[in-house]
C-alpha cells in the first residue's frame, strides 16, 4: 500500500489549499556519465533524463533467496520463502551492511537480479535510482519533472514502490505519472500522465496505490472523474463522481490502454492478483469498496461497498485472501469484513461495524499477514488508538492484543514475524495464536552512523520491510538501511 501520515485531517483541511501543477519539461539530471532527455514517440509526453554511471553493471550478487520485485514481495502478501535465520547474529540487531541517504518519499525499494531500485523526490523531479543491492553502489538514475504540493502538509515525494518485471521497471509517481524504464540502462521507454489522461481529481495525499503486472499488462488504480467534478473545492471527495476508470490496464510494453473498468475513485490500497475459487482475480480496494475483476479480460466479477462514512477517511491496506475468501479492512469506523466468493458473487462470513472500539480488526496503511488461519497485524488508526493483535480469520475472534502504541508493518519469514514500528522498534515474534511471543527486540531509532554519529532511522518508518536474498532493507525518513539478516 501506500506510505502516508494518516493523522486526523479535519483541522488540516481548513488550513491547507492545494495548488498542483503538472509540467511536461525534461529535468536537469546530476551525476557522472552521459545524460539525455528523450520524447515518447507515441505521445507528446517527455521521457525525462537518464544519467548513467561509469559502470552500470552488477559486479556482485547473491544466488540464494528470492527477488522482492514488487510491493509486499513475490507473492504480494508480505511473506518470504527464505530460510536460515540466525538469531545469534542479533547483537543487538543483525549485522549492518550499509546506510544509504535518500530523497523525499514514503516508499521502500524493489530488488531484482542483484539490483535495488529506489524511487524518491529530489527538488522538482521524481528520481528512480538503480543501485547494486549488495553494496549500494549507484548504477544509474532517471528523473522526470513532477511538481506536487501535498494538501495536508506531508512530504511531496512519491508513495509507491517500483515494480520490476523482467528487463523493465515501472514507477507510479505522486502526480500519476506511470513510467517504464529499462532495468539495465535506465533508458525510459514510455510514460503516461494518468491524471491528465483520465481527468483525476486529486485525492487527499496524491497517488499512492502501487500497480501490479499481470501477464502482458500493467494494472493501475486510476479513478478518473467527469470534468464537472473538477470545479469542486479541494478535498471534497464526497462530491466527486467517478467516470468508470477505477482500474486501467495498460500494455506493459507500449503503455497503450487495453481496458478500463470500475465506477469508483482511487484509494491508497495497492492492487492485487489472487487465485480465488480456482480463477485469477484482480482485487482493488477503492475509495468506496472492493472491486473484483478478471485481470485478463477486464470483466467485472462483483463489487462490495466498504468504507467509513467519514469524508476524511481512506481505504489503504490490501485485501487478505485464502482459498475463496477475502478480508478487507479499514481503520476509521467500520473495521473488517470477511467475504466468501462463489460463482461470481460474494457472501458475508462475518463483519465488523462501529463503534470502532468494538471492531475485531481495523487495518490502516499496513497490510496484515495470514498464517495458519490467524491474522497478525497492526489494528487501529493512530496513537493512542493502535495495538498489534492476532485474530482468527474464520470468525474474527480476537486471540490476543499487544498494547503497543506504535503503528507497525509486518513481514513473515522462516517461521517468524518481523514487526517494524513507525518509530523504529523492530521485533521478531513467533506466530502464536495463544500469546504475543517476542523472540528478539531492538530499537533501531537508537542506531547511529558509525562514521558521523548521526541517528540513522528517524520517524516515520512507514515503508514495509523488504527482504531479498538474505538482506533486510528498512526505510526511515532520510535513509535506507541494509542488514544481513540471513547469511549466505
């Protein structure tokens, strides 16, 4: 999902007015090597500027483990198949590999074939940078002008992680610019300004739903509106009308539209493809609820309305699925609902409903993890409302609650859960429906750069942890930190 600060919006809505400008000029790149600004031959959209380093080849890479090429990993659910966790190496944390200063963003990296891709803002440009994953040596960078002013005063960087698919990497910027870049060289192949193309009225925090690649398509939550909705005051999304482009499928090689569907606006929940009732199913938890569709044809299967009645509320966590069941969850009022999907329709298995303190589970921006029939994740909107809990998936029974007041993300690996709090508290817990069983705990906010003595991980640590080929990547406000979690 997205990365953003979900504090109360009401006062901020009275104080901030947004002016958003989309320019179509190339940007001034910096760094070593040749630079070039290109033009998309299929449109008038500039492709930005690519800057190559002297040696853009990967010199060292790890063979064991798996790539983490898309948001929430290879299965899109925050689980890793890697094994070999060595708890004796936590002294007090796993060995530190490197510290990398970043630009402005809330997003974490994608890792594939020995390369790490990070998407951040530098000045008036959004920059995709490719590094050698093992060493953090920069290989190349690509930039595109993107001017954005956050409506509620949060940072202006992109919210979405890059998506790597074979020899291409895709980015989706905060102003809706969808771009395709060559993995090996950083050469831009095409870009689409979805906000302009589909008449999108700005959401509260800009664009923050990570796309997903499916076969020959890249599927994107867009959520356009008819022109009459553009005259409304900023932030009045309750009066904005959709125009049938909640989801748009583009040819991943050319950027041309293949189909669109869905009468809804965009949210902050990233798209997912799941096998449900023996068929691949696209899932989009949009502003007003869930849309399920056939990702190959664009045929809508069903919709299920689910959102808080509050204007200034968002759907942000991804749906969680198993077999023929889907759980969607929000943090403001209505909580969670578990659906069973059969023959193209959905039936409610169990559901929450306000007041919020009576809800069984309320996911905000962090997607919970399902293990052996139990859901583990952060519950609640913000402090002091939040906790970490275990819920039985089949009926919503709360098994236990840990009263931590720090919003957190979770990653499953080698029989454990890595739980990262927004202020840097990292816990390794054992999935246990009977109790909150902590195995290791370290406060990474106390970690300092051994060279400068400066704090390394500052709030907010909202990006979900990334694990690829034994290396754990954790993002704070200004730095990306790499730990050697599983020795090779």
